[in-house]
């Protein structure tokens, strides 16, 4: 009758830091940091571009991205990046990867 507890299936993949780092080296990989510009300035994964999930123009910026690339998305904890991956999947991006645990669980160097 009611599907209050029914969750929609994920259309993106959660990756642990090691898998995420390996995937970032693919020639079609694009690394996106969805944190605020201030968070991005303080530390980031080398090669990442900042598209703030909370900004008004977030979806418009996504529309300008090619859909045939592989998108490696992260934030501080993995929550916002999961939301971003979900939104990207709904927009037709079929290769989106979320950094599980975000930069808090990133054991590698940050820029």
C-alpha cells in the first residue's frame, strides 16, 4: 500500500579510496569536488575541479559536461558527492563514482 521504506536503487558506484585513486588515472576520468569553494581552497585532490553542489548553478554546470566521461566525485564525507552522483545519473551520466567516506578517508596526499 505505502512504500515509505522503499529506496530507489543507486545508479552510481561507491569506491574506496584505493579504487577511486586507480580510476582517476583513466584517460576519460574527470575529478569533481562538490564542496564549497572555501573547502576546496583549503585542501583538494590533485587535478580536481570544483563544482559546488550547493551553488545555484550546479545543474547548469553539469549540463555543460560531456556525458561520455568517467566522473569521480567527492566531498568531505561522501554524502554530498553521493547526492551529486545521484543527480548526475538522473541527468544521463552513466559513469559516476563516489568516494566512499570522502576526503576524511583519503589516505593519500592532498593539494
